[in-house]
C-alpha cells in the first residue's frame, strides 16, 4: 500500500505457559484512513493482535510498525500508544473518574498537557462523540452505549491517528451497538482516523472497507466484505456465521437460481429477485 500506517511482518506471540502461538506468522498492512474489520471466533487471535498493535503485547518474533514507530521494541511502547489508541470491550474497565469530563482528561493529565489545552481537547472530544452535554455527569448513571462513547472520547482526546476497537460493542444492546459503531464511522469519515474494528458481529464487518478473518492465530481470509462473505463454506468451517442473505443466496445458487454475486442485504436480495422475475 502506498501509505501504510500499520505494517506487521511475520509476527508471532505466545502467552506464557501456552502450548501454541496466539498469533502465528501474521503479516498485514493497513492504509492511512482505512476502516478495517477483524473477525474471528473466540481464541482466533484477534484480541491478541489488537494488543500487539497497541504495544500492550510485544511480539516474540517479527516486526510491527505503527506510523513508522517500531512497536516490536518495548522501549517505544509509550510513543506507540500516543499514535494508536484502544477502546476495550467493557467501558467500566476503562472509565476511572467519577465525572465524565475528568475521565476524559485523565490521560492528558498523566502526559503533563497544560490545563488550557486539556480543557480544549476534552471539550472537542466529548463534542465529537455527542457527549458534550454530559460533561459533568457521573459515568455510572449513563447507558452502556454512552459509557462506551465516553471511553472513546478519552482516547480521542489523546489525538491518536489510529483507534483499535477491541469488541467494543460486545456488551451493548442493539441501540448501544449502533451508537458506538456510528461514532467510529464518523471519526473515520470526518477526521480520517484509521479504524481497526475487532468484532464478531457480521453486520458491523459488512460496513467496513476491508475485512480480515482470523483463525488459529493466522489471517485466513482478507478482502472487501462482499468478496469475503461470498466464501460461505470457508467462513462456516471457521466457526463463524455469515450474513443471512449471503447464506440464502449461496443456497439458492446451489438450487440453480442464477443470482449475481455479492448479495448481502434483504434489499439487495429483493431487487435481484425482482430482476430475475422481470427477465423471465
């Protein structure tokens, strides 16, 4: 890629006491400004990969470069985290203060950012995620989706170029999932922030620019969502579901219905069936 902000080459990582690598021989590139979804069942290595990108884990083999910084060298961990922020699955584990704006300012205070600059960044970050009116609220009074937006604001205030969302909607209801995913999309579109979206929700991955599917610590599939989800049998063998319309389209093709490739939504299926009916 012409402008790869993330580059990993033959990365391996094994947890202490484990018999197998959690990540094994992974190589990937993410272009600046991309929105990449990473899919995989539990134990596939996707969350370990997220922590490697943020230098929470340091690979035993291989290299990882985050905007030109060697994330495979532990001495660079702080600089890597300035470039690459991370939003975790449970917002309660990421929120540390009793007031929303204080929580958003926490990381900046630890970096010694001047108070006036902290005030400006906090206001901008909360506004960016639609939480400005809750600046003086207590986090424990917020909904799950609102808490996760506060967690995003805390990362955003650090001005990262990359944000890794590690299954950040897994504990939310459908409304909260839409809230947080919408924030990530807007940060990507409006501000050009590179997003790595770790998920097991197919509907979220379908709206990414590119999808990586991990299995047994390796990248098993990679490409545009429609191309990846057309490989229904491969995905199911890896213990994952596929979008329902992709599965239905695959079955209909086996039954002799000449559907075009790339059908992923109910609307697309309806249009295609109407087209076939008109043609006949």
